[in-house]
């Protein structure tokens, strides 16, 4: 996990599985990363596995940001993240552009 | 005609085709509920769409059909051949109504109306007591009034609605809601899902190993409630699960909203978004709720539950606007398709192909100039260019390629109806439905194919009694095959009937003066006599075929497509009609050859190999190709080019229609992209030439009709042999 912590905008890249097994650690990492920054960019491109616990944490982080008037941007999705977000139909919740093949519009009805 | 109307008609016809296909499958014993569902959805979409474009006659009539299908779906009535026939007739009638609409006629004329009423009544007779016999063809509005006592009418949602809030401990117990929901997919299709995260507590209190999520799912399935509940069996502890069946009462939904922990307004929106409720339905419920809240302020009593209000007031659900439902359904159903398909006007495609054709010619000319200039950089640039042009040409042609399956599938219905009409049992087998060919060819091949198929059923297949006597299975078999073969597409119509009676054909042909009595013909040639004008051997004229205007028209139609048709037949075993068509009518890869100053193009797909013609005897028109006899024609002689033969001649070995032949030319000039320009009517009867093209230099080259040349070569040799045989 790499955090750059100097500017108002922080970049956080998660490079481990976002599953129940790491949920506890992930929660503190994610929430800690919010502290120093106004805008947080989250890079999930190296998350090879994600489950409901992981999604739940992402949703919590997003909501926490909104509460604190901060901005959370997920700047990159791994296929696994993208797939599960699609399945749960929560791309709209995060509101981040998903970089995906042209024939698959984000499922935001 | 308004654009929206024409779009509706086009889409409705597609839906009807789908309905027809589904109904046929059901008749053949397909019990897959998805098939019936598909048919129902198609009818529903037509009804909804016709309401939007204000085609009352279509809407009314389709409603009756939809009713019947709905009863089938609910297992209130069973599938029977009679019922399917009745529905198929209704499909035809809807098609007829669409025809009227296409002619700007918004109301059915009395005849059509009477026919429609008769069909609707026939259909109703299958529904048993379920529909009052005196009921007029029920328009949706009338049907809705009957629901008055239901207390908040049915919703239009044909899906299950599943509302689940998982227990806190599921994750900790090693269960992932994701896999539960994925397992749900084995029972049906998730039309829409909304993830509810409202239960997430404050960040500090949130336990990352607890589950706080819930889902609202619009689920299309034929499983029963117990089966759906079972999916959630493992996670039942602490899990809040509500399952509403399809077409639940509005009140049930309002109840559900009231029982769920989240805010009413938000839930309402979610239900609308997921397609479970329409906006109208929601507004209805919320308006009543607000009225209740107002009442509370006035007299201080607590507001009654929404559902109670609706039930108490026996509130009639007003007719739910079909347009809204249709739109929603189409959005969810077609979304995936839409992203991948666009409708393009055929004219635009044709124009594109024309332009590409010009581009190919212009490219060839540029290429030639570049080569003459001798500048290597220029040559290189133009060669890259011509490669790109080639790719563009291929992609452009690919755009017009369609699968022949759609054309073939039409015959399911034809065969079924005809079999009933003539009292034969007939099975249709289709293979190679995915074979692609040019759209313009597909459009024109329908009629000749129809004729051949009807012929096979009427003339080809024997009556059941005769078949049994011959020891054949009672059910006749008609096959439609399509496949690619050396640059052309082959379509076969095969039957396992009596075959062509050769002797009878010969006698008849002599009688009609098509051949003379002394003419000796091979079996093959006799069989193909049926393509001559004015020929029919059926003793009795049925309304299917046998008026003697058939096969020659078939052949003419196919020849107009630069194709050929022939028949192979064996008495008592069956007949096989073989249609050969070029893949495309516009641009081909050609092989350029030259004789003296003239250039000729041979379609590249037909070229097998090229070689030098060595010490061939002058008077013999065949050579020894690795132990094989290869007949050949000399273009020089065929087209009477009056000059001396050069020292070296070349043979291009071509293959057409399963036959090999050689074409002797002076020089081989290599591959050439050929834009086919049709020859004028003046040259229509020219043999051996199928078209022309323009070379890069501006010269004209003739395109050889290889099939004809191969026949000519083989024929000449056969005749020569026959003549020498007669002399001996």
C-alpha cells in the first residue's frame, strides 16, 4: 500500500486482495488515508480479488468522504472490482468513470 | 408515414417473427418456460408499442393474444396444437394489420375487422371459462375496471421482487452475499439490482467483518417462491427477506416499503428504478400517503399504513400507462443489444459499397502510375494504400453480410402449414443457418427457395401410405443446407421422396418438343430438363405447385444472381437441388490473365493452380495433370483472337461446381481487385462472360464465367468422345 502524503490531493494504491481476510486492516488504512487530504485518488487496478466486505468498505469510505466534504475518486479499477461493482450495480454510487470496453456502458439506469 | 410509426412497424414485425419461431418450437415440444416467456414478451411489446403510436386496432387485437399467452404462462390452460395454430393465425392477422398501418390506414376495414373478431373468438374458445364469451375484445381500459375489488390493482411487473437485508454475521460465518446472489442466477435472470448501504454505521463503529448491505432485486424466473427462498437458506439467521411474486398487488409493494427500514421515498424510487413499480403506481401510493399525513395534522390521529389506505378505499389502480412499462422493459431488455447494434439504412450501405468500388479502381490506377514512375518511395506508399483499400473493401462488404438463418427459419412455418394442408407428415431439417452471404442475395433468394421447398413437399415427398409401403419412415424429411464452397455459397434443398421419374420426364420433354426422340441424354441431363420452360410432371394441379411455370422461373431468378441451379435425383431415394451463388455481387478478388492485347479476369477463389502448357497436341483439348484428365479451353480460340500463338502458353486450372478445367491463356498478370460492372442487356446471352471491370490503366477487362467455361470444356470433350464412340 503506497500513500503519497504531501499535497492536498492524495494517491492511494491498493495492491492486495480486498476481502474479508484483510477487512480490518483495510478499514484503518482507508480511513487513515482520508485524514491528511482533501481529494483522495484511489487506484484499485491491482486488486485481484474483492468480495462483499471489500465493496462495503469502499462504500463506507465514499460515504465518509462525502460527510467530510472531501472527494474520493477511484481512478482505476481492476477487472475484479469492475465486475463486482457492475454486479451490485453501484457504479452510480461512486460516480467514477469506469474505463471499460465501449460495448459495456456502466449500468447506471 | 411518420418515422416513429415506421420504426414501430419494423420492430413489431421482428417481434412477430420471434413469436412465430417461439410458437413453432413450443408446438414441437419445447417446454422451456423461457420460450413461452419470449413469445409473451414479444406480444406485450407489440401491444405497448401500438398504444404509443396510437394504433388502436393492433393494440386491441394483440391484447387478446397476450391474454391467451398469459394464461398459458400461468398454466391455466395447456399447450395444444389447435391453440398454437390459433395463435399463429393471430400473428398473421397482426401482420395484416401492420400492413394496413403501413399504408396509412389507422382503422381496419370491415372485412379485416370481421376476420380479426373471428380469430379472437376462436382464441377465446381455448381459454375456457376464464374469459366471459360475451366479452368484447377487451381493451386494456375495460380489463382494468374488472380489477376494482382487488384493492389497488395489479402491477405490471412480470418479475419477482426480492428484498433482502443480510444478517450482520453472514460474512463472519464464511458466507458472501455475492455468492448467494450469483447462485440466484441459476434460477433466473436478475433484471435489476440495487445495493442498499443505508445500514452502514458511523465509520468508527463499523465492523468491517459485519455485513450491513441489503439488496432490492427485480428477478425474472419461473422458479416458485419456495425455490427462491431456498437460495437464502444458509443465511436466514438475522436476514430480512421479502419475496413478492410477479404481478403482485400494488398494496403488497406499499406494504413492503413500509416494512423496510429505509426511507419511503428512497425505497419508492428504487422500486421504480428496478422496474418493479411504475412511476404512476408509486405516485398513486405516495399521494395517498400524503393525504393521510395531512389528515393526521388535522385531527391528531396517526396516519394509517399506506397499504391499509389503498385496501380501505378499494382504490382502483388506474390503467397503467403502457408506454411507461414498454419503455422500461425495452430499456432493460434491449440495452445490451443496443450497445452492439445500430440500424443503418440499406441505401447508405449500398452507397458506401459503390464508393469503395470507385476507390479500388482509383487505387489501381494510382498503383500503375507509381510503378511507371519508378520512384521506389512512391511505389511503397501506394502499396500500403492499396493494402488499406483492400481491408476497407473487405470490411465494407462484411457489413452487408447477413446470416441465411433468418431466411431459412421462415420455412419452418411454411413447412408446418403446408404439411397440414396436404396431409403429409413433414420434418424440416436446417443446417448451416449461420452461413453468411450478401444481403442483396439473401433478399432475392427467398422466392426461388420457397418454390423449391414447396415443390419438394408437394411433388417430392410421397403420400404417407406410399412411403410406408416403400418401407420409409412415415414422416417425410426436407433439408435446407447452406455452406461455403470455393468462393460461392451453396444452398441445397433435399428431400427423401420419390425422386424424379426420369422416363416420365423424357417422354414429357419429347412431347413438349424440348428434346428430340433420338437424342441420347445422361441421367443428369434428363433430370435437369425440369428447369426448361413449360415443364411439369405432376398429374394433378394443386394450389402449391404444378402449374408448369415453376422451375424455369426458379432457374431464371437464380441466374439473375449470377448463380446456377441443378438437381441430382435418384428414384425412390430422393432429390437434391443445388443452388450455387456468388458470395457478393459487387467486388471480388480476381486473377488477371491476358491473351494478345486483351485482358480477362478469373475470380481468384476458383483458381486452383497455374502452369505452363507443355507439348499439348493441337487437336486435343485435354492434358494430363498428374495422372488426371484435365479438359481445357483456349481463350484464343473461344473468343477468336486472330493472331499467332506465342511460344509459351499458360494454363490456369480452375474449379467450379466440383469440376476442374483448364483455361489456356498467353500471360498471367497476377492478382487484381475487381469491381464488377454489369454488362449491358445487349450482351445478356453472351456465354463465358459474366461481367466487366476497369483496369488501373483505364482499359476494360472481361470477367470470365468460369462455371460456363468449365462446362464448355467438359462438354466439348464428352461430345468428342461420344462422337468417336459412335464411329467405332
